[in-house]
């Protein structure tokens, strides 16, 4: 299992567009992806789940990736986060 914790820095948090990019990125891999904010853990491949996090700028999120392509999946997710979701 690969893990990555980060502080959300994009101005508007994980609103619909960046949440959609996150789901699209996670869905491109076979590995299971979970995103946790506080006590709430959701499936990273679920748009509704990611939106349920209501993640705002400054929130700490934990990404956990488990599966055959976990290293590649996490690398792609990190690239998306580092680009601040292309905003």
C-alpha cells in the first residue's frame, strides 16, 4: 500500500471540476484508491464520495492506494495535486 498525505492548496478546494479530475485520474488505474479527510474515508473513484469530503483550501487529506499498479497510480495523483488541479 502506498500513502500520501498533503495539504490542499488550490483556492476553491475540491469543488466539482478538480474532484472530477481526481476521480478521472484514480479511475484510470486498477488499484483501490481511498481519500481520507479527518474521520471521513471515501472511494477516490466515486465523484459523489470525493465531493462528500467537502475539502477546502488548507484541509489535510490522506491518499491510500492499494493494488497492482499502486506506484503508478499514486505518481499520477501526485502530479495532479502538484499542478493544483490545473487551476
